[in-house]
């Protein structure tokens, strides 16, 4: 039973980190580029709407649960004596926290909060300045989240491989 629970936890961890890496990647490489290509006032309003709608239970669970599941899987693996695979799962959890959750809380959410509170300027120049300041910084940090989430995903894959090999 413990083996089945560990397998399920590992699989869900892998899937959720993969989903988040994909979301971050998609935002940096298509959503933000698309918004950068339209009228800045429209881009501001669109991103304000996205930032409000993304705060839903499905997204929040998918974003916050990966390190908890990775650590849980690591704990289960320790329980059954798979210390090497457990350590790698713990590394994946720490990588995701440091590379996805910390930048989100420290940079992306504060930028979103500031943008949400902004009144869309009526002048094109002012709207372009507001959008450019936001988009440039937000996308840079989001790309970092995509990269590090992908690294965390690869680490989970390595942990599963190590567990399967039973080193």
C-alpha cells in the first residue's frame, strides 16, 4: 500500500510541476508577447483581468502543492529506505520553492497588485510606459520561474529514475 501511495504522490508531483513549468513558459513566450504587441491600454486591462481570474482554487492548488507533494514523496521514500531518491525529491521541492514560489511572492505578485491598482492612462505614451515597465520586469522574472520550474521537473524525473534503479 505504501508503494502505491508513493507512486501516486510521485506521479502527481511530476504532473503538477510540469503543468506549472508549462504555464510559466507559455506566459513568457506567447501571452506576454501577444499583450506586448497590442495597444498598451488594452494590454493593461487584459492583464488586470488575467491576474484577477487566475486566483482560483484549481490554479492555486496546482501552484502551491508541488513542493508539498515532492516533500511528501521524499518522506514516503525515506520510510521505505530509499534515501537517495528521497533526497532528490527534497531537492526538487526546495528548487520549486526557491525558483517558483519565492519569486512569485517577492516580485510577480507585487507587480500584479500594483498593476491592478493602476488606472489605465488615457494617453498612449503614459499607457505604453506603464505597460513596458510592468511587462519587462514581470516577464523577466516569469521566465526565471519557467526555467527553474523546468529544472525542478527534471529533478523529479531524476528522483523517479533513481527510485526505479534502486541505487
